[in-house]
C-alpha cells in the first residue's frame, strides 16, 4: 500500500512540476530577455518533457502488456530524458528548474516501470 502511495505521489509531483514550469515560463520576465535561440531550445525542451509524459501514459496502454511493444517503448525512455534535460537547461529562472525536476521524475517513473516484472 505504501508503494502505491509513493508511486502516485511521484506521478502527481512530476505532472505538477510540468504545469508549474509552463506557468513560470509564461509569467517570467526573464524568459523575454533570452536570446531567440535559447527561447527556441527551451520551448523544444517543453515538447521533449511533454513527450516523456506521453511515454509514461503509453506504459498503461496495451504496450505494457505486450513484451515486444514494451521493449520498443523502453528504447525511447533514455533518449527522451537526455534530450529533455539538456534542452531544459537552456532556460532561465524557476521554469528551468521546474522543467528539469519534472523531466527527472518522469524518467524515474518510466525507469521503474521498465524494471517492474
């Protein structure tokens, strides 16, 4: 029972972190001061973390029950995290740290799903 509570807590924290990163990015004055190339890369970082959210959600579909599809799914977990983490670091302010934390939590969730029997 405790494991389920921790798992749900990490899920909620990861998704709230993503929403808070988006909120901090939109409301921040620092984001408007960044050069265009950094704003573009950070926006791509949001898309990469959104891709991690989709990967996490896909683990609950029929992909989680089919070993061939699950192994194909697992091949996307590491690259999506590395791309999202690198692109998240190009931002500035609180949005960068919220996005990075969200990316890390989603990676940890997907990693534990890969390890589960």
